[in-house]
């Protein structure tokens, strides 16, 4: 952190000096050194000043009357755990420092006491002020780190709960559609891998959104190997929310699974085209298409399997309307359309 950045973050100083224009003298000198200052003199009500939370208090020996000591004690008593307010006490040379220190340590347990005798050179005073304002800055940085760590723990807990809920849901749906233990294991593993791929992509992207192209490529790449590209993907670069990316990946996985079992990917020459586009008219609409070709003649099943039910429900929930699923003789097709705003991160809307 450079000097200018530190200076902009430093707290201000409250000067309590009732006599001999000491408050004006100290304040004027500190302002020359670009330090923020407020002063309080004899008879001033300290409560409004302390309510503004000064980063450091500089107080002369003459200001240490019972009322001032009590007001500062009340202020220190409500400080958070991270806060240890620096207080510079400017004493007369003949003052009983030991006795005063003992009294103030008992009265102000939540403070950082520093004693200087007068006369004090301007350089010594400004060094003491600056060094303790830096201490105060470090205290605030520690506070910010603790709060950020707490936020991260809460966010991690939230994400883990969401992931576990997703895994539980995937297992229950897979179990209902499985006819053997082996099929259950294979299908469940594949769906977890699809879920894992999206979470990896989001993590690497460093945020709550991810490239749709990356989601699609991660999902289809295990099925395009040895130089063959039986599943082709094409569409504009677009950033989608983590929820949208996860849903689309899981739906693509289900469509791929069905194509391997019954559709275009069940034969050597069959192919699949995955495409998406953005249509801009009165509003921006997003369209996602899955088209199979070169596979066996398609016949509409007498009842919907798990994959079809999941795709219909998941895309319907994400897009707001169910997808158009067609069992065309020359190839299975699935098309879904929705306002672009339903799948993009909130800040882009």
C-alpha cells in the first residue's frame, strides 16, 4: 500500500486541551501534516465528539478531570473487540506519571495508553500520532479480515448445502429410473461428473457466472475423442449464471445419455448439433437447440423416461416455459427459448 492510499484511510484525532491554547496549537500543527483533527475545550460536551469515533485521542494533563475520564470510559466500554483506541496523554514534566498511569489503566481498560511529557517537539508529536493512526488502521484491517472470513464461511456453508441438495435430488431421480444396481451406479456417476464440471468451470472463472461455451464443451468433450466430433457445438459467447450453467449442463448430459442409448449416438454415423443464439427484437431472447441426425428411425415412446422428464422440468423451470421436444423420425430434437435475462447474471441485466 502506497503512502497516499494509507493517508486516505487514516482516522482523525480528537484533541482535548482546555488551557493555554494548546488545542489550537496541536490541531494547527497536525493539520499541516495532513492529519484530520477535531478539538474540544473546557466546557465542551464530549459525547457528540466521541460519537464520531475518533481514531486517536490526544489529551493534556489539565483535561483529565473526573467528567472527561468518565465520558471517555463510557466510549471505550462500547468499543468492539477488535478496537483498542490509542490515547496520547501529554503530561507536565513534574506530573506523577506512575500514579496517573495506574488510574487511567483502571478507568480505560480498552485503550492503548501512551504518555509524553511537555514540552514535546513537533516532530515527536507527529511521529507518535502517525504511528498510532497506523496501528488503528491495522486494527480496522484485522476487523475487515475477520468479517470477510465470516462471510466466506457462511457462503461456503450455503454452497455446500446447495451442492448436497443437488446430489440428493440427482440420486433420488436416478434411483427411480434405474433397473439394475450397475445402471444406477453408471448413471449417477455420469450426472455427478456433469455437476462437477460446471462447478469447476465456475470456480476457475472466479465468480458466480461462467461462459456458456465452456459449460457446453466441458459437458460434451468426454464424448468427442480420438479426433471424432460427433457432438458439435456452436453459438455466440455468452456469460450465464452458475444456476443456469449447472441446469444446462445436466440437461445436456441427459440428452447425451438418451442419444447413446436410443438415438443418434447409438450408431457409428450418428451426430448431434448443439446450438444457441440470441434474437434481439423487442427484447433479447435466448434459444437453445439440440438436433440429432444419422441415427435410427425415431419412434415416440409410450411413456417418458427419466431423461426426458428431467429435461422438460429443468429447462421449464429455468426458462419459464417447457422446451419443445420432438420425436421426429429422422432425429430427436429439443428446443427451448426464454428471455436472455433469465439465464444471465443479475448485474448484467
